[in-house]
């Protein structure tokens, strides 16, 4: 065997995003024990920082030792027991995954299905909640498969109105658009490190309300997942001086998360949100100047995940291959019914800069020209630059 030397890619797909040199340097710091007093102090800083980022001062906030999908599984497995009714709003791939996990927890699952690319319709969700007592309402705030944003505040309010706990997937939204656990009155919010936080994949920040914690503590049977059992997990993360061994924490990955949060707070969360919005406006202007269209209506678009419709006669996969081989640029493909029909362009965290926007548009124009599509590349860049002034 020889040491692996990865190529230097520019990551503008649906995740992971580019990781800053500061975060990469943090990952390389000396490993210490997961019960070391200095590491326990770091754990407390991370918990407090996540409460600040989620705006969840009354929630228990911890990073789970696995990617964002673990947050989804932890939410479903901890809250749901066999026979519980769970309403899941499905408007893309990850809403469908939520429903699958709820079923694996033994719940009676009711899906409210939407066309991919549309936001969740609160009126349809309320109709489903009104049909029978419901334990959990689950939905995706920022659907990564389509680039659509749903109204989390309205949906969480419906859950509370009908006596249900809310589970909100914020994997793609955290750090890129407003995520506000307190204002939404959300019960469980989870995310991932590899999107707008621009840390490597492998951790899932999660926030649980007091109502959610009480529901977990009052379960009739054990959680069907040992590693992500919140009652067991908090024996390690619960408090300084009282920790007992639960699992060996991913020490260096937590260094990276901590540094990514330092970077984000140095910029300012609101400033980061504005930056993502500006980069999206520039990219969208360039895409439209190239004669291309975005899947999602403007008022429901995610700035950090842009889904571009593939023109008739263009080989979607060939374009992605071209920009990867010629520009070291990674773009994302479509999932499910959108496979072969869209490109997913990420503007997340460290990948949301004017340089990334211009490079992506330049590479895309070249790849389209290679397939015989006439594009005025100068006009495309000029349209983007007009939004960046």
C-alpha cells in the first residue's frame, strides 16, 4: 500500500463543501483522550456554540458521532415507538427517507406527498394531522434533492397545535439560511457538518427540546438504536464532571467542528446568511443569462442549493464529467425522478464566494459549448458580476 493523495477538487455539489485551511489544520492537532479534562472543556464550548447557532437556549444540543443521516435516525428512533402515528411531509428524497426511518421505528406512517421542487403545503399537512392523534410531524426545511425551502415556523406551529412533536431536517440549511429553534418552537432539529458549516462529513449536530426529552424519558420500551439512544448518549455529553463512557468520541472531527464554528461566529451568522444569498443571486443571474432555468420558483429557492434544469439534448452526466476533468469542479446530479434532468450546484460555506460563482459559470459554459450549445460566456459572467457589485 501507498499513502493516498487525493486530488484537489472544488466542491460545488450538494455536499460536502470546500473545507477551509483553518479547519483542515484543526483536524491535524494532537489527539487526546475523549475523557481528558481539556477535551471535556471543548465539549462544553461546542454544546454552547450549537445552542447559539440553532438559537436553542432551552434545548439539549450535541454533535452525534455520524453524518447528518444519523440525526434523522436519532430523531425517529428516540421519539417513535411501535404504534405511534407519524405524519411525514415528503417533497423530495430526504422526506422519503424520514418516512422510511419512521416505519423502521415501528410507527404508523402517514405521508403527505408533494411534487419534487415544491415546498411543503401547511394546509395539506394540517389536514393529515387533524385526522387522528399524532406523535410526530417530520419534514425537511431545506430539501437537498430539489433546492426547495419550506416554512418551518408554520409547520412547527401546526405540530404544537395538534399535540405532535416536530422534527425538522436542517442538514442543508444550518449556517446558510435562518434556523431558529426558539422562534419556531421546534422540538428536534438536526443538521450535518459538511454543508454550510464547511467541516468534513462525519458529525450531526442535533437539538432536542424539553418536550422531546420528556417524551424520550417516558418511553415504554428501549430505543431501537444503542449508539444514538439519547438517554445513553447524554451520560457522556450531559455535563461537565459527570460524564461516563458511552462511545469513543471522534476527537479530531470535533476539533474541526469547533474551528468551523469559530470561523462562522467570526464572520457573524447573519453576515454568512447574507453572503449565501448574494452568491445565489449572482449564480442565478448567470444561469439565466446562459439560457438555463432553475427548478424551484424564486420565492422558495435555497440560496445554498441551486437546481438547474438540463436543456433538451444535453447529456447531463457528460457536463459533470467535463467540469470535473477540465476544472477539478464537482457538481451534483439529480436524485429519484430528477435523475438525468438537473444539476445540483452547491454554494455552501467556504464554497459560497464570488470566485466559486465565476469559476462554476465559466466551466459550465465551456461544458455546454462542448456539446454544441451556444452560450455567450462573457455575458454570463457580466450578469453574475452585476449582482456581486
